[in-house]
């Protein structure tokens, strides 16, 4: 969840007109503008759906299987690292 929060903050900073758009729109906008690859957007959206399930009580545990967690957290780390290294527009 923390990696998704970090990605959301960075995407919001790097997305023109981000305002109060929900994360799924920021992910879509990032994919549409080339800030995110299709694969990155897919991993982030999977993580977003799990996060939403936990936030709304549909999922009751905070542990994600390693096969899902590793690609999502690695993707989030890479996106945050790359976007924070690039100057904001």
C-alpha cells in the first residue's frame, strides 16, 4: 500500500491537470502519455484494486503473495525513482 501511495503522489506531481483525480485515472493518464508502460500500468492497477479492496473491507488481510507483491513494489520503486530524477514540467 505504501508503494502505491508513493506512486500516486509522484504521478499527481507529474500529470498535468491531475487535481483530485483518483489513482485509476492517474494510471490511465500515465499510460496514455507514455509516462508508464502498459506493463507498469497493469501492475499498478492490480495493486490499486487490492488496495481498494482492503480500504473498503472486501479484503481482510494486508499480505500479498510474493509473486504479486514483488513485481508491483519493484514497478512502484522504479516509477518513483525515474520520475523523481526527471525534472517536473
